[in-house]
C-alpha cells in the first residue's frame, strides 16, 4: 500500500513539474514511477507525450511505444488514443494520425477536441469533405466554437462548395467581427476585390509557417512551380540585351524570399544579398541554404525602409530587387513599388512576377461562384480570386510602374505553376528605375 501511495505521490509531483515546464525533472520522476510499476497507465501516457515534447522526432519510436503501452493498459481511454494521434501528427505520420483519432472518436464520439483533431488529420490527407462534416458536427455541439466555422469554410472552399463555405465563414465573422482573416476569405469567395487590398500578414505567415518543411517539394512536384528559374532567365536575358553577359549587382533584395529558392540563382550575381519574408519558418529554411548575407522576418515595405543591418552598417541603395510569386498576396502594389523606388538607385532593376488578370478573366466562373460582387479587372487593375490570390493586368502594371518611378522594359506571359492540374498564367516583368 505504501509503495502504491509513493507511486501516486511521485506521479502527481511529475505531473505538476510537467505542467510548470520543468520537463527534465518531470521525465526523471515519470521514469522512476515506471521503474517501480511498468504498467502505470498514466505515467506511460504522460511520459510518451513528454518524450516527444523534449526530443521531437528523434524519440518517435519510444514515444509511440509508451503511448501504445498506455492504450494496452486502458483500451477504452479516448484521451490516450488522442495523444497517440497527436504524436503521429507531429511526426508527419498523417495516415496513422487519422487512424488513431478515428479510434479515439469511437471511444468518445461527442468530444469536441477529438473531433477537431480528427478533422484536421483528415484535412491533412486531402479528405476535405469528410473534415468539413466533422467541423459541422463541432458547430452543432458548440455553436460558438472559436475556429470550427472558419475551418469548415476552408475545407468547403477546397472542394468547390463556395456558397456553403461563404455561409460558414460569415458565421465565423459574426462570432469574431474584427477578424481580418475571415473578412479576407469572404472577399475572395464573393469576388469583392475592393474589400481587401492584400492578404492579412498573419494569414500569410501562418499559411507558410504551417508547411515550411514540405514547401519546396510541394511547389516543384505538385504545382510544377517554375517562377524562380523563369524569372532569373528573364533577368539575365534583359542584362544581356543591355550589354552585360555576366551581370553583377552591388546590393540586392529577395522580397518574399520564402525558403530561398531564388537564393542560389541570385548569389553569383549579387555582392550583398538580402532576403525578407513574413514567415519565420520559411526564413529558417532560407538560412539553411547559406546564400544570403542578411535574412529578416518582416514585411516587405518595412524591410526596405528599415535599411540594412545594424546602425553603422552602411550599405548603398538597392540596385536589384526581386519578387518571385509574392505579388499574388498583394492587390494594391503601389506601396511596394513606391518604397522600392525610394530605396533604389537610378537604373536599378526590379524583377517580379504576377498572376495574369487577363487569363483569369477568360476562365468561365464556377457554377458555385456566388453571383454579384465580382470586381471587373478594368475597375482596379487586379482581382482577388476564390483561391485567395491576386492577379494583375498588364495595363495596371505598366501604369503603376510609370507612376512610381519605374519603366517596364520587359513583360512576358508564361505558365508559372499548375493548380489542380490546370495551368496558371502569369506575367514576368523587368522594371528599371528612372
């Protein structure tokens, strides 16, 4: 009896330390409990979760074994099975995560957190309609749930159920009237370009942070993304036509650098190369490439205005600026083009890509696209599509360049990526500072 009492006291103390963030001390106590009683289900469960928190994927096998042992001791416990699902999810085992959450849901079908976890896991494997059904179930159990309506809308949008998605997003906005992310998606799905001039910064950062690890593979393999190489080829062709077969720029900036796909292409031609992106996860990946002299997590305009590095680190103005697949997240490009002109020398080159508003205008609308509210390209020069991406017209780009101190010297149309196996057309542009 004393032994059991000591076990319980040690487990309780370990749980308290764990909750307080004293993880190493908690780990030692959990292991002490299990040394005395290897079948202590709660200690098996908590240590399995803690091992993953402390050591990440390197301790995947031990974490999985501990959690499975906890389940074996208490097969009816939904919480243990849910923790197994979270472990699989954090280790990139998407199919296994779905199975674990399904089993947890079988044991406790009305548990909102388990339903949310299962819906996310289904979304991660592309089962968006089933995920939307589960998010719907959560909204019935908890109508004021802080994110279920929003997530349901996202899944419905991905399967083309635009009217239903719009209704769900509007329910979310009623719960959170000041939420810019839902306002943005309502504008995108209703075709109301005028309502939002750019994708909210926190939405951009969150979007790319969430899949920084798989971003390059997804772009190159799934989307057949070619913009960096196409844009670099265009830049070098422009330089060659200007009399330089092997151009070198003194100070360049890769705006919205992402994981740094442009970095290796630019590096041989730029003496001092900067990169900036809203996503810290993306910047971490870009840093691994070793191509940049300076990298910063931040907004494009603020970065250009902020000047290079620390005080006393005096760099000249930019003579090269690059924005590959960045302007698709901005409608109004005037702030960026204005600042770029202010921070660059006469004759500086700005190479950038956009999606083509003309090409989008020629695509028939989906039968699910809500009627009304769609912005004519000629009205603003750019449109916000249901994908959440902006497309710009040739006329808009040429006129804006002239107004902000640039002259477009090259603009060509290319297929820049694929979306659902369909080509996405874009403009590749070279502007020169007047």
